[in-house]
């Protein structure tokens, strides 16, 4: 009995491949290297635990033993907050003066959607930029005023010389993030968004 580290390593490779593909589609160089670093910051993978079933005596002929094995689920913990903090602090960077840091968030959102929501949303720069802006400007309770999201998003985009988004584009991105369960309306204040910092997904 014990932890099946090979399966945990395989799961990390799956996540890395998923993120690398999304980064390639966004035109980011060194996507494999960046994907590996994103996984390190974003996903904590715990190996499944292997436990043999008790051996049982069989009463056939000369006798014999029967048995089997069972594997308890492992965990994948996705932490958006940790990833955004790593990007904002410079631990994760993208080459190029005009490269927007939130592009690294796209790979994380693709993973989140694939493992958690299963909506298969076509995730774009707009989704990532919304998450980036919300996280950078959130309060101590991980909330942000709904009325200020558009300004926050476009302030970030303007800083990198990228065209502003319309209110419709931002609202569509927010709607998708709600469906993915990345954000939700604050229970204490319906005028604010609450951002989920992490989610735990079980796998076998």
C-alpha cells in the first residue's frame, strides 16, 4: 500500500499539456516552459492512495486466496489567487515588453473549466483579463464592486497598450466566469463579486 506517485506525475503532465496548448493558441513563446511553471504555482496534485483489499481464503479444492486492490481518489487543488500573485510579483513572466501578464491566466482558466465546470467554454483574453483585474483590485474578503469592473479591466489593458473592452464584452466574460464557478455574487453584498481562490477536484 502507499501513494501512487506515478499517477500523480501523469496528472501533472496532463495539466501541463492542457495549459501549454492554450498558451500556444495565445501566441506565447516558450509555452512548454511557462506551462510547467504555471502548474507549479497553480495546481497542487496529491497522488491517489493504493490500498490492497484484505486477502480472503477460498474454500475450493485445496484452497486458495482471492484478493484485489482499491485506489482511493487523489486530489487536484487549483489556486487562482496563488497564480495571480505569482504573476504580479514577477515570479512568472512573459517575454516581450508588450506581453500582457494575464495571458498566463488563460491556461489556468482552461484547466479550471476542464476539471471543475466541464462547460467547455471557449476561454479568451477577455476572460483572463477580467480575472486579472478582479484579483489585483479585490478587498480582504476577495470581493470587488460590480460597478467598477469595466474600469478596472480597461485600466489594466490601457497600461499594456491594448484596446479597451466594451461593457458587453466584459459582461459576457463575467457571465462565463460565473458559469465556471470562478466568481459569484457576494452573499453579504449583492453589488460585489466574490472571487473563489481555489477549488479541489478529486480524481482516481
